[in-house]
């Protein structure tokens, strides 16, 4: 799984597709492999294939947040805004920390002309990114000086 994710992070989507495809074939009940496969297919613009990979997972009575978020993104990129919104509602946007899902939902809201709601989600994304950056800065400070009590205290608070 890690190799597929590495290829995806490095934008080597064809290689990531091969890895996720092998994982999904060897472990057909592994949701993470199938969601990854669908995500890479979507990134490659192969929306119908992505939808067919993830549809069995989405048909569950209670699809996972990852499945719902990916279905939402597939439908958004296909231009099916109502269907995308239905899937993003499954994600629980008010409770999730998934920046990718929040970003996709915000883009959907913006396209729908719901700019206030979109701006609210974009603000949450910005706040999460700022917090993550600050945590990284504090971890770096502690790596250089493990006796930095102020950095340690702030990191604990965050």
C-alpha cells in the first residue's frame, strides 16, 4: 500500500494505478486498495472506471467516510453536482478533518453559487493547514532543542 501511495504522492499515477490494481486484485475485500484505485482512476480522468470500482463499496448501507468522499469527488468531476452533494453529506463535513474532502466539497459549493458555505469550508481548511504547519515548526524546534519547554507546552496544547 505504501508504494502505491508514494507513487501517487509523486504524481506517478500510472505506476500508482498498477500498484493499487495489484493490491485490489490480491485483496478484493480491502477497501483502502479499492478507494485508492478509484482515486487514481479519477485523477487520470477515467471517471466511469473509478465509479465502477467504488460503486460496490458505496452500495453498502453505511459506506465509509473515505468511500463517500471519493464518490463525491467522482460525481463532482463528472459534473453531477446533486449526486456529489449527496455523497459529501455522507462524509459529515462538519465533523471531518479530511482536507481533501473538505476542499472538494468547498469547490462543489462554489460551483453551485453557495459562496458563503464554500468560504466557510475554505476557512476551515486554512485553519487546519496553519495548525499543521505550526505543529511541524514546534516538532522541528524540539528536535533541535529537546529542553525547549515553551515549544513543548505549545505542542501539547495543539
